[in-house]
C-alpha cells in the first residue's frame, strides 16, 4: 500500500509544494497544468494523488479541497500564510475529480511519450481519437482549470473533429467500449459550453437524442478509423561498397532530444557503421523513422563522440523509412575508436540526460500491458481502469498488423 503521508512545504520561490512519490525521467511523469499549480503523477507507479507545485494558492483553492480533501486545502493555506511546514495523511480513496485529473494527465502523457515502434510491435495511437477523449476529460475537469485550460479543451475538440463521426458509429456497434457514451456526452456538453457548432456536432446531438440500439454486426475498427499507411523498415543505410568496415554498433535513442513522431521508439532504432578509406575514416548513421516522421523540411542530426571527444554533428535526412547521414571523422588510422552516437533535433534538444535505458524499457512494458488490457473485454468490476479509446483501436491494429 502506498504511503499516504505527504509533506506540505513553503519554498524560497514562494511556491507551496505537496510532496509526492519520487519521480523519474521527464518521460515517466504525467503532468497537468491547473489553476494556480502544476500537478505531477508517476506514470510507472500507482496513480494515487499527485504531487503539486502551487504558485497561486488563492487560485488553487477552487480545486484543492476536491482533490486532496478539506484538511489539505486548509493546511496549504496555513503554510502559505507563514505556518511551519505540515505533514498530513491524505484520503485513502481518490475523489472523482482526482481520478479524472489523473486520467487526463496520463492522456496528455500518451500524446507526447507513447513509444510507437514498428521494431518493438507497439502501434501508434490514433491521435484524433485520443484528442477527442482528452477534450472530453478536459471538460470533465473544468473545476481544475483556469481560462487558458478551458480554451485548450475547446481547441482539442475543434482540432480532432475528424474522429467524431467514427466514434458515433462505434457507439452504435455491437460492442462499444463502456466509456464511449460518456465521452460523447462530455463532448456534446463541451461544444455547447463554448458555442461550437457544425455538421459533425449536430450529428452527435442527434445520435445522443435517439434511443441507443446497438447493431448486431461487429465493427471493423481498422476500417472505421483512417489509419496512417503502414511502413516497412528500409533494409540498409548509405553503405559504401569500397569502404572497409572498422566498427559498427547501436546508438542511444533518447526520446527527450526530439519531438514525438520522428523516430521509432525501439532502443535499437539507431545504428552506425564506421568505414576506412585508406587513411580516411567515415561514419554513416541510420535511424528508423517513426510512421509519422516528417518527409521534408525538418532535419534530425546525429551527435557523434569519438573516444570522449567533443561532439561531431552529422545532419540526417529522411530516405524512405530511415533517417540517414554520413560525415568524415578525424581518427588516427592506427586506432580502433570508441564511438558513441545519439540523435537530436537542433533547436529542440534539451541536451543529453542520464542513461535512462531501463526507464525507457519500463515505458515500453507499460504500453504493452495497456494494449493487452485494451484487447481483452472486461466488466465494470475489473481491476484495470478503462483503457483510452485510442488504445482499444491500437490493440485491434496490433492483432491485425503485428
């Protein structure tokens, strides 16, 4: 059972902090910006109640009591007023708002960090489906949000309206997911709240007003949602026929150094080969592209260290389904170099972090587990929370394609 004791402290930057479970690398944290604060949950641990950094206690009081309970809300106010740091035992069962907030934060995490990988057999999530569920959850969590958060929910709804008709059809199928009706109701309420209208929303309102009579025909989710074209991993890089191979290996695939949708999330998606041309040395880098990788206009780079030297940048371009690039290296002909290769997007890269290979593998294991749950029908008494609709669709794709 997780420890429910939490320290409430006042920091020098005038932030009130509610401690939470220890957090790992950036890509293992689910984060939610709320009115006056930032909430954080560990993705790889039990959801529970979040850690909080509260920068505006007055704003945060609109939701603190509904997430942590009245005693915690009072303690935060007292600490902000100068009372010494406190330690409280939080409620054993999360409130409905706390559970919805944790799910919303996890959905935003999935939109950013889901480890899509053809090599590892982890299919992509349908972004329009996930976006609509996030819009519904944002509306459900409106007590937590300020005006900018409510605007974000409306923007999510408008941006991902392409998936609304397929969701309506899915609801009318023989076996719709149990949360789908609730998601559609929330979307209708959210649209009405911000004055959105249009053909798709009118069809939604009409469908919700009609009696729900599921069809007897099972629905083919692969045909229901417009899925991106499958891709095959390109077999090979810029291999040079006349060069002599002197070293080859796999590089580091650090997800934090480029945006989502650029590189296959597999640990071995980055490979390199060093060649000798007489006294000259050249490295060629190949990186398996994500299914959504941009075709042109954006260029990744490989960062190459030779025997601990300052990095050499090797520009990469997308060729078919692989990012590739080559560069000459200053390596003495008599040595066998120690080479390290990482991938980044110049202008985006926050810099290399700690070696997080084990955490990345845990995230892959989490994705596989969630897909296995999504593929297995379960009733309302099941121990697992409902998977996201996009995970259910992805689990179907996994069965068919992988």
